[in-house]
């Protein structure tokens, strides 16, 4: 009996190191050559039937093909199962939350090498960058939650008013329920684990949907979370549009999405059907204003660190464009050129210290931005690209027209336009003419300019005299405004993002006031007006039966 091997399965078989054979050489005229079937003896020696073998990788793929498709029914079943776990109270205890957080900490410690390899496979992310921006930050978020969880869970005392005297009040943080976290591909570990830490710390059951555009990390997360965490309350669903759509059809108690504004609108529309609250971590065109009074070398290095040494510009808080004065621009460009060569060499495409573009699709999108008629002749540094390696050199452009695509859409890559103005105050109008960004940066020693920048520019977050580092400060909320998102997280803000703040008022059976109850009389109205006036003397007189009038 002979079986045919599809081109896709043939490719999988042909790269399987254990059973590589050149079947196409044996059957050059057949599109789908006959598939040999292996018979393994107990001594692990291989003998073949005359129909030969199926490689182990092919068997795995064929098994995967038989798996049930994750559809709306599957998603509904998953949510029902997790809601049962949540309703049973399993996720609410301090002990359960601590156990899961320790599981994440252990997972990152024990599988650091696997994580780094997956990040390199998906993005060619340098090991140092992967450690600093993904592993270290994920571990830091976990350690902070472990340290502060008891404090975060403790009810917060609240003041009461004279109208409820005697009484006490508190704000209780309670978990929302069953939550969905949809992460993205550019920081596929951090942007998956960080919100999951917040959701677990708050006591929720969680479904994580990692990005299919970073498949190695997605598969690894699915495997590791199953291994290290409680699967009755924490699950990973892999897949693409179909699986995400099936998940969004369900009623969740919170959806946390990181990605583009376009998909953010889809998520928000799906959530609206169930009145589900959302946190949207989106992006936008993050501006950098550079004054002439700065330490130019330090400023240039920090710009490069935030742009090209930060996933090669594929970051939501990456500098998207620079604004500086016409007089100062040549000096800034010269220093940027020098420092870029210091960091990445004369041929940056060959540098191992720079991530690649995530996919062919994104590579072509970026090269299209450069190929636009009024853009290509504005390149003054870089512009080289290699589609085989998915690499684009750090590219700087000057005075690109505002109506070009590169100035209208978020770049999300290694391209950096510089706009020149007569004076820096003009930069405020340029920034405010666009959608509110996720981050805005200013390099200046001028205190008044710093103050004006903070007061007049609306952005999710701001950093003066550096780039991107504000997201490492756990005491600061990280999130967008307007088109760049809604809601925030990091540190306790992550806990709060997945909690409901329940107001609780306690009273005894003393302190009754007859004025509260019918029949209503002019005297009771006068007493209530006095009690709500806030005038202590009048209140005391009223309570003693006297009137100030």
C-alpha cells in the first residue's frame, strides 16, 4: 500500500534530522512521492517495508491535523470551565495567587535558555536585549507582585461623612472573574506575561492568546504555562484570526489587548456586545523634540537605544519622528551617523546586535514607506535592505512631507524622519495636529520648555532627556490616551486593571436620625439642611435641639 506525501508534509519530513531522505530524487516525476512507513524494532533499529517510512515530524503534523479545530463552541466550553473554577473560589485565595506567581518566577528562571532561543527564532533578538527587555522585566514584575501582593489585597480604609455617623468604610479589591489577555509579537514574552501576572495577582482565571506572528514564543508559552501553572484556571490558546474571533465571541469579565489601533477597534466592538471592560495598549507616532542645549552625544546614544537597540524600532514606545530646529539638525545628524556606526558597524545589516523585521509582510510594508515618491530622495543615512535576512539598516530622513504615509501611520520599524522648524515652540503644533501618542520625548536643559512640554502635550507617558525608560518604573502607570489606548498597567496598576474596587460601608444600630424617615416636616427639612451644611457649630446645636436662627 502506498501513500502520497503533500508538499507541506514532505518539507516537514525532509528537514527531520532523524529520518532525512531525498524522496524527490527517487521519484523525480511525481509531484507527491510515495511515503515510506517505518517499523521500529525494540532495539531502536530501523527496518522498512517496501513502502518505506513516515518521518517522526510528519507523524506529528498528521496528528495535529486531526486535532479538533478551536471554534466558537470550543471557546464557549473553555470559558464555562474556567468560570466554574473561578466561581468555586479557587483563584481568590492569597495562597493560590502566590503559588501561581512563584510558578511563573520558576518558569522564567529554569527555562531562560529556551525563552532566549524562541525570541531569537522569532525576531533574531540579541541575547542581551532579550534578557534586559523581556526576561529581566518579566521577572521584575513577578518579584514585585510576590512582595507586595498582601498589601495590594488589603482593603483600603476610606473616610466617612457626618450623614452616615457613626460608620466606617473601606474599598475592597475583588477579582473581575474570567479574563482574556491578547498579546502581541514584538515583545512576545513580556507583553504576554506582564498582564497575566496582574490578572493572577488580582485573583482571576485567565486565558492568554499569544501572537501567531511570533510562533516559537507562542508555542513555548503554551507549553510552559501548562507545565508550571494551574491549568484548571490558567490556559493558553494558540492560533490566528479564527481562534481570536472565537474567543472574542465569548462573554469575558475583562479583555486586555496589546496591538494596533485597527485591531483594538475590533476588540472593543466585540467587548461592547457584552459590556465587557477593556484595556487597550495600542501605539501611535511617538515624537521626540531635541533642543540645541543638550549633551549631543548622550542624547544621540539615548535616541539610538530607544529606536534601533529596542527591537529595531518595532516597539510601541519607539521614537517615531524627531523635531528640531533647522540650524541644529545638521549637528544632530552628524552625531547620529557617528554613533550608529559605533553601535552597529559600517554594514549594520550584518550586525548581530540588531533584531530583524518580524515578517516578510512587515518588511514590505516598511520598504513601501521608503519607496514613496516624495520620501526616497529624503534619505540621508541608511536605506539599505535585505529581504532574505529581513533586515533594514537604520534609516534617517529629513523633512519628509507631512502628507506622506511615513508621516501619517505609525512606522514600527528602523526608519526615523527628522522634521525641522524655525523654533521649538512650533513643535507643539506639529505634535498636537496628530493623534495622541503613547509616549512623547523631550531633550532639553530648558526648565521652562520642559514645563511647557508637560503641560501642553497630551500623551500616554513622557520622558525628559531619555527614551523608553519610563516603562521600567513600576510606580508609574503605563498606558495610552485617545488613539494610543485606554487603561494602564505595570506594578500595582496591573493589579488594579484586573480588579473591581468595591465600596463597602459599615454601620451599627445606633445613631438613628428621625429626620430621615416620613412623615416629612419643615423641622426635619431644616435639621437635614443643617446636618449637610458642614458647619460644625450649627450641627452641634441642631443635635442638642437648638437652632442657630
